[in-house]
C-alpha cells in the first residue's frame, strides 16, 4: 500500500508540473515549463496527518519534490473535520502566489468558493482523494479541475462483500460513516450498503 501511495503521488505531481507549464495565461512571471530553471511551487493540502494514509501521501510528495525538482509546500488541518482551517490555508496559498494547489478537501462543498478564488488568481487546482461537488463547482464557475482518486464505492463494496461472506446469516452490520458531506464517504456508504443488501 505504501509503495502504491508513493507512486500515485509522484504521478500526480508530474501531472501538475505539466499543467503548470501549460497554464501561463495571466501569470507570466510565475508559470513555468517542466524544463524551466525556475521550479514551480506546488502546495499539497491534506486533511490531517493523524491518518496514516496522509502520512504516506506526504512521503510520496516529498519524494516527487526531489525527483522533479519542484518547490513543495505541505499544509494540513488539525483534524479531518477542520474545514474552516483548510479554507484559511487555501487563502494563505493564494496570497503566497503558488503555481498549483493539490487538495484533498475535507468537504465536497465548502471549499469550492475559495478554490474558485484560487483559480481566478491563476493558480492550477487539482482535486484528489475526495471529489468536489461537480454541480456546485459548475454553478460557481470552478471549471477544468482534474480529479484523481480511487473508486471508493467499488472498494467499499468489495470489503463489505468479503465481510458478509465471513459471517453466518442472518447478521446485522453497522457502518461507521466518515464526514457525511464528503463525496468519498458517501460513495463508501453506497458501496457497503449495496454489498450488505445483496448478502
């Protein structure tokens, strides 16, 4: 799992470098190509470092920083539910005029306005892990934001299906949800409920 996360992050940051190099409109002084002597500044905004997944994500990002010669800023909130803190972090990064923000948002709705503000400032925005709500994003004009993640619904379905086959029927299951407004939590619940219903 660790190696997959490391490779995943390296691939994402390479993708971001290419995007930054292709998005020079309005930011001639900061937008650079992958071969430019001035390295792009890329911010990775995660939910928290109390989750081992995000600890590995930072390791992957640091490895990519060395491999691709970028300037990496890593920011995290105190908890996965610290949405206001993530909003403040993005505001700070806008002031710092970073080239790109790679964000794993704690919420699928509340960060959209500040990310639209970042995009309007010429910053490339990449959405990872938890998907921003597409309809609300479109309504605010936040467009062309790549989303990179795993299939959470399928993963939850496979896990719940396996669990169901290990116990005697009939049985009761409890689903411990994540952040209810987070799309990845919604997808996981949907997948688990489907598997439990089929078993």
